[in-house]
C-alpha cells in the first residue's frame, strides 16, 4: 500500500492534491482495499458546495456502501465522469485515474489534513 508523499490525507481515507486554490480529491489505497471491488459511485454535480467532514458522495462495493467525505470547504468545479462510468478504476488506480472531484477552495479550504507520514502512522493505529 502506497501513500504518495505529495498528497494530503484525511482520517476518513480521502486524499487531496492542492494546486492553485483547487483541491483534487480521491479515495486512498487503504480505503479501496477495505471496500473490495467497487461497483457503484455517486458524485455531486459541478456547482455543488461541499463542507469539510461532510459527505459529498457514495461508493458501493461488493462488501458495503460508504459515504465519501469532503476534506475541504468549497465548490465542486469538476467531477470524474469516467470514474462514475467505471468505478472499478478506484481499485486499480486510486491515485491516478480515480480522482473523484475537484473543489475550488473557499478561503483556506478548512479541513484537517495529514501528511503521508502522519497518515501512515494513523493507519497503524486503526489497523490494530
């Protein structure tokens, strides 16, 4: 399981790439591994406001259905329609092809984000 060091992470297992006031959001490798084969993905439309720690979408797998939580505050400016059409891309490429939404940050974006090292330590705690 890898956690790219250029990303930030949440306690609810989303990753964030911050670039020029826009946060690209996806699910971590850990999350997709825990869910198993992903069969369905529901994401908000562009223009939707999201708030840090609040659900913005739903993912379903052969094991369970789970909410996906916004790591930042802002407005959705783009959704990954390819991932909605083929949600199994989250299993095969959680950090590349399977970004979920892009959010224009509201202010500083809010949200409590961890570095890759902090997230790895957090995973050790929750895995035991």
